[in-house]
């Protein structure tokens, strides 16, 4: 049985163009939070993807391709910004085992700037070379890994999921050996734009060293730049809990399985980021996992809300270094109702129907998930077919899922759906946008064998934003 377990998206600005406004605020934290590093010197820099819409939001869309490569392939400093890239220090629970020997191992913070809404945004990298925290890794990213992240961020953003934005992908001309990919494989360096690279593990590291002074400094930094309404450490935790609840609820409605929900992969502003072995559900299986090495299914699809709460508990434990336990425990109580409200909102948004009464609506959400799992209905097509509520019946019965839309259990679900008022007409196209594992494999084959990027761009173009 499905049980309900009782963040800020990169908001679209109402301003068409933001000037470039550098603000390397991370320097205010001091050298205990990072190490200055250098980018790898790549043999090639071939621009494969640039996100001009994201670049426009921070005043960088006017860069020529040559300048773009200079900044995001060679990592020449942006004007009045960080003069050296910074590998951030943090610890974390990895599969719920504490690891003090991690940090930015193949990425760094490259720049910070303000957008048109005056929000502080970070440009961070993946695959930019070795750092003091690389351990035995080469600090590189496979081109396939970069392609997968661009696809995931674009698809999730179209579904209204809080996420980092893939800013740049540049192929770097190295042959990498990987145990989980046919090798040698092509290499790349990626830049992502997001609200914050401050992770739960950033706080955990300071708690590990019992560094009260820097913990207070970090809390102040987060209050100033992310949650100005949070006047205490407990209030900061509560704001993060609400943002995280919204994010994980949006994953559940999107059928997204993060794969590696370690505390060092969770950030204070609640965005999805650090895409590793993610998957999207082909059908709803509560035990479905994304990482082949998650042998105990710790991060299975249905466990994601529970795991997020556990991770927030580790953040609370870290903040107890400077805050009262009672207040922190009280702050965590905000998670359950925030998750409930967000799950209702996201599911009803995907179905294009108006909510009515909370308890009845939540019961319908659970009914929907239970039916989908029992009937093994192809997930992406289901949401596409019924985006517009019961008014979509005629169209839905012509779709590739039509055989699933009959029988007693379906009729029971449909009867409940019929009680809700549609808030949009629904899509005209009969085929659902999707990002299943085999689809990524097919378009990657075109890139890898023929250097043909047509399928990649076609897939990106298929991800049209979901209407409210």
C-alpha cells in the first residue's frame, strides 16, 4: 500500500534581461570553507551545448562562442568574480555511512552573480579536473554523463521540479576509462547554474570538527543570501525542510528516482542537482532504484520522502552544535505537511485538475499511485493521456495505453477523477514526452558512433513546460 509521508526552483524572472552583476559572496565565509584550485588543461574544447536562456538570466548570453569556451572550457575568470576556482569542503553520509574524506573531487565553484530578482546564483562545474578531494579519481566527466545531466535538468524543469540548470557542456578530447561504461569513452566538462552549492554535508563537516564559530558564520551566510526571513538556526532548518519537501514531492509526481540521496548531494536551497545514475520510471514500482550499486534499495523510488527526512535529521543534528535541540525538532515538523501539500499540488498539476478538499485529494493521490503500481501502467503516457482530467477520456482511449483503461480497478479510479474539474484542455500530441533509460541509450549511440546530435536536440525540444 502506498503511504503518504507526512524548495526553491530557479524561478523564471519577469525581467527580460539581467545585467551581469558579479557577487563572489563565498569569499565572506573565509578559507576554512574551500581550497583554491586550477582547472585541468584539456586537449580540446568543443562546445556541445550552451543554455542561452539561463545565461540571459545572469547577463552572460551575449558572450561569443569563443568567449564562452574561454570561460567554461578553459575557466578564465569572469570579470570582477572569483579569481581562482574554489573546491568546496564538506563531509556527508553516503548510503547513511558517514564519510569525512570527501569534498569537491571533480568540480569547483567558478563564479557567483545576481540575477534580475537579486538572487545569488552559483556557477559550478563537473569534470573540471582533480582537486585535493579527488582521492584516486581523475576528476573528469564522461560526455555521456554530461548529456544525461542536460537531458535530466531540462526535462525536470519542464515538469516544474526544482533543479539546477545545465549551463554549458564542452567536449574535452580525452579518452576515459570507466567501469560502468564501454571504455575508452569521450570526456566533457559541464557547468551548472543553481541557487546554492552549500550542502547538508557543509554543515556536517563543521559539526564534525565542533567548529562553532564557522557554523555560526555559515548559518548567517545562508540566512543572508537564501532565507532572509529565517532569524535563527532552527528557522533556517525549517525553511530548508519546506524547500526539500517540495522538491521530493515533485520527484514523486515526475516519476524521478534520484539514485544517490547522500547528504553531500542535498543542498540548502532544495534544488535537485549532482545527477548521477538517475532514472525515470517506466512503470510505477515502489522498489525501483536508479543506482546499480544500491543493492539494499535504500534509495528506492517510494523511499525518497523518508530518506529526505532522514537527511534533514542529519542537518538538524549538525545545527545542534549552536542551537537548541527542542527548536530544531520543532522545525522538522514542517516537513510532513509541506510534503503533503506539495505532492497534492504536483499530482493535480500533472493531471490538470482543480483540487477540492485536502483529505479527499490526498486519498485520490494515493488511489492513483496504488492503481498505477498494481496495473503496471506505462508511467509517462498515463500522465500525458489524463492531463486535462476526465475530459480526456476519448483521447486517452486512443493512446498506446488504451488497453489499461478498462476493468473494475480503472473504472473505480476514473469515477474519482470525474469528480474533479479540469483546469486545462490537455495536449494535442498523442505521444508523451519521456526520458527513459533506453531512449538515452539510443540518442547516445547516434552521438558516440556518428557524432550526430540531432536526436539529442530533438529530445530537448520535446520537453515543453507543463501548464499550471
